[in-house]
């Protein structure tokens, strides 16, 4: 560019008004675009409503407000940076695109994880520049969390955070062409709670037709009954001295509500349990359990890319010291709780000589909650119209002996290994060639529906990303999986 040339900021016209973004290394970036009205006041516990149209051109150069939340507790806060952006207009999204105009590019919509309590689209690891660089429009979204998004009330719709995600996907359908994307070539992707959310979206009739493909990273379709899901809401309301209704809690001070929410949900983990927020089968948005619905053929025409990390449990068990603290007696009690027989546990012991009781429990719990249900779903879709692809991420992080833990693969998928927030989990020497391979597979899946290895069939092909060169393995550790009931 000559000294006299000036970069013209990119603009796009949405259904609610024009937006102006920034041009960053040849990629047009729009941040903080509202897809729904601020969920405050009378709208606090309602389904999302359209945003008010605006006049002129709205600046979309900074991340929008994040949903009300608290940081991760130590030591996870150092491993999983979670920015907070103040403000009420938290139902917003970001777009990275190589083009503003009718280019017909594939679109990938990212739904962040965080146990439905943490996270946002402003996490730097989720920077979409590499996807846009490679011809895919990347959209990342915020949605309501915790009590605001997933508290269960008798006088408010359930699964409001899930309704937010659907509203964001409807925004993509109606507006993404102005950003160079094709609304008929949408892939929705997410990790952990984001993947669990996608499992529910796949089973929700209202979400049908909003996406063509889906990626589930380290999260299996699951939901609770309304009665079971209401327990956490009631405990938080009791701590505040209020009835467990939306009308009562709408008047609660947001900071006090967050404090009570943190007290009630603290101390557990996705693997060890505890009070938590979950998606519920409400009979409306979700007519039935999503795992059952998908195994019965729901979204059979949607292509799926699914997988897990080899040592998911280490993110929770290692920093907390549980790997060392848990002894043989507690292991036996935990296996009884999980209804894992001695015969089912035997191959785990044989395949991990020298493993501590905590490591054995972590491997078994990981399979119970993630690998087994995802494998069963893949088996049920063998004859489906949509293809199913499976992966396993196995590169071990040297940071705090975390190994191939939960969330480690995200920086590889987004090709953001150089960012300091990614380095916090991967260390400074993560292999770029592995990021090239994994990011490239996600791009290919968004473009064509084929990530580059055989789809799931009776041989159970799994693409292994690390610790060495990527390679397909047939039915890895099938001796462990075969012991679980079907």
C-alpha cells in the first residue's frame, strides 16, 4: 500500500442497520453485533427478542458485553483466561470474513464452552482470522449463562441460553450473505458445553434447517428432566432468601445472584459432579432427551464431526491434586457410584500399568461421559444420510502435567497457537504442523462435509491428531468400550 492509500473500513448491511468493522491483515472483522435485544429488565428471563433497529452506521470494532459470569476459580483461571466485557447488551456476535458481499462462502458458527457458567466469544483463542484466511466465514456468539440462561422456573421458558443460540443462528440465516457467507452452507461447532448445546440443537425441531453440518468437540448430547434441572435453581434462590421463580429473581441484584450462583455451583467439575446448570427436556423446545432423539434418527441428514481428547479428565484432576489424593478405597466407591463393574474396569487397568487410582477414575469417567455416548451415537448413524466422522486429540501439553486434557485442542482448531492465552494451556512449543492438520480438517469439513478421512462404519475409523503425525486408527481401545452396556 502506498503512503497515499488509506484502508477503508469494511461495512455491511444487516436487517437491523448497517455496521462498520475493521480490516485486519486482509480479513474484515466485525465485533459486537447485536442479534437480540439486551436481556434486562422485563426481558431478563424471557426468550430472546429482536434488537431495536438503528439509524446510520453502527461501529462494530470491539467485542460486545459478555453475559453475567464469574471467572474460573484458581488454578483454572490461569489456564482458561475468560475476559469480561461490561454492559447489558450481551446477546451479540462477531464475524470474520474475507469478503463483504455475495461471495457464497461456507460459514462456521462457534458456540463456546464453559459449563454453561463461563466463557464468551471474546476469548482470544477463538479468534476467527485463520478460518477467514482459508475461505470460511467465522461467526462466534455470546449467549446467556448460569441462572440467566439455564435456571429452571415455573413462570419462564426453560433453556433460554439455547434459545439465544437459535436466535443467533436465525440472524446468520437472515444476514450472513451481507458478509460473504452462504446461509445454506452453515456448520455449527462447539466444545464442551458448546458441544452439548449443539447436541440439543440437533434434537430441537425449531433449529431444523439452520445448519447443514455440526462439530461436537468433547461434549456429548445430554439433558435432564425439568424436575432434576430445577434443583440448582432452588438452592440458589434459597441462599438469596427468595422464591425460586423468575418474577422473584428478576428483582435480585445481579452481583448478589452471581455470588450465590458461584457458592452453590463451586467445588464440583463436569467429571466429579456437583450442583450445575444443565439443558432440560422441557417438552417444548426439547420434546425428548437429545441423545435418544439423535439415536432414533433426528438430524440424520446433518453431517457430524465428533471427538474427544485422550486425557480429558486431567484438566480437573491434575490442577486440583485429585490424581494424587484419590486412593483405592475412594476409587472403588466412585466405580460403584458410576455402576462400573470390576470386569468393565479391568481393561482400563491393563492398558495403564502404573496408573494411580485418580488416573484410572479419570479415564473411566471420561469414557462414561464422553467417548462412550459419542461412539454409540456414531454407531446409530451408520446408515444415516449424513456422514459421521470421528477424531481423537492426543498431543500432551507439558504445562502442569496436563497431558491431552480437556480444551487443549481448541488452539489447534483455530490455529491460534501463538496467542498468549493459548500458550497458557499448550506451553510455548506446541507443534504448528499439528495445528495446520487439525485446522485444515475443520476447514475441509465446513467447505465440503469431508474432513479428509473415512467416515464412520463398522470398522470405526478414528483420526488421531497426535502425539505423532496424524493417522487413522481403527476402533482404538475397543477393549475398553466393548464392556460398557449399549
